[in-house]
C-alpha cells in the first residue's frame, strides 16, 4: 500500500471548495469595471473594523506596507528605536530600517513570542515603540507588553500578520496597540489570491495618514497633501477577502481541530508543542513544533511525501543584512536554540484526520528510533 502524501499547503483544494462563488465574484467585479477603490473596499474595511471592535480598518497592498505605513503614521523615523523579536519573518525588521529607525531585538519565550522582561531590559531614551510579532497565530503576552508601554510612555504597533482570529484574554490580536497590522498573503488564514494587507486603529489621525499615504498623498484628484506611495488593495482582492472573511471562523476551527489532534498524537517526550494557555485562543496560522534532529526529521518526512517548512531557520540578527546592527551569535540564546529545533507541520484546513495521523506517526516513529540509536 502506497504511503499517504500530505501537502504542506493546498490552495488548489481551497479553490475547488470555493470556485463557483469565486467565479461569480470575478464576473461581477470585472463587469462593474471598478479595479481600484469603490464599494468592495469600503465594505471590507467596514466589516474588518466592526468585527474587531475598532474605529478604522485601512486596506493596503501587503502586510509589509501595513507595518511600514503604520510606523510612518506613528511618527517613527531616524534616531528612533523600535523593539521587536529576532525570530520573525524579515519584514518586521526591514520596515523599521526602511523608515530610518533602528530595530532593537529582545529574546523570546518558549512559545516563540517576545519575552516582555527582555523588552523592558533594552528600553533606552531613544525607544519610541514596541513591535510584538504574534507568531504562529498565537498572541504575544499583550497584558505585560501594554503595561511596559504605559510605564515608559511607548507606542505599540502589533505585527499580527499571522494572527487574524487569535485572541488574548478574549481580545483580538491587533487591537491592543496604537496600530495592528495584518497580512492577507495567499498562505494566511484570511487569504487573498495575491498580496494584500490592512491596518486596524482607533486613532483618527493615524487612519487618515495611512489613507493618504496609500494613494500618493492625494486628498482629491488634484491635491497632494503629503508625498505618499501606491499601496492600494485591488478591488478584486477586497471582494475575495470579504467573501472569505465570512468563512474565517470555520477556517480557524478546522485548523484548531488539526492542532488538537496533533497535540493528542505527538509524543510529548519527543516533540515540544507549546501548550495553549487558558487566556489564549490560538488561530494556528502554522503548527510549529520543537524537536531534536530537526533537519534529519524534515528530510525523513519529505521522503515519505510529507511537506513541512521552517519558520525561520536563520534569526534576523544573524542575517547578512543585519550585520550593521552589531549583533552576534549568542546574543539571543533562546531564539537561536529554537531556530535549530523548530519545524512547521502541515495544518491547513483541507487535511483530514488520516493526514494528521500520518504526519504524527511518522514524526514519532523517526524520533523514537533516533533516541533508541543514541542510547
């Protein structure tokens, strides 16, 4: 009997499930010939803001621009420092550098999210903001982070690119700080069929600034209030996201079901799965475990037709681009140790129980064999 192949992602399965509805959306948008702006953008922004209990949602062309324009709207620039973790996707650090500020890293907790105690230890007179990154669909410890921000009069910009639908003490990720930034990249839980992103904020002035910046700084067709850029979300992507946003709760529940089955089946003596705490609701954008023999396990799973990924194998402070920041190996030992052990298992909503079981069994068997051979 052939071994079960398990894809890491399966966007084709998503399309098969949605194709009739998506074709109707495509036909309507193309017939209306409103390629940029219009009703679909306004409806999506209204839905996102209302759902999250926020005054403003501003759609953009990517999660990266959500972070970049968010920092600009907060007044972050040359001479300022922004504290953030070194184990994120590079975008969170790159945007800080892009606006002329300096990223200052703080090590992380066992669940991979930024350690509030380490944040407080690196605050200086130049610190203007904290940028927690809600990795894997798990919200950082926002109670502690917001308390630190209040004590030191700092702003908070949340990188919630991986965390739509996640909650901390019943409150949605991306709604704690001055600005919450989200990605709608095709691999995210709420995914466009291309790039997309948005910000959430209760600050009227920041929302207005981001709206101006995304469209050349134009107040109207002929009046430039401030020089901006092009970061508009396409109308077609907005229409697709509005349709998928109505289905998001179901998508998250399917991911959570897969995560619960993994947690039940994976051997806790061999595989560390950061547990879900009572004050958390994890959206499971990814399911990241920590194991010994990570590279060998990944190769073994690949041989069996099981797709995996690593988020992320080289911490940002050790990337060549980060050399001018002056960090070195050993500066963030928890992050660095995790980078050697983390492995992302498939968790997409189109897996069935047999798929999850196959991944768990293959993982347990390989690690148990390795342990036996090393004792």
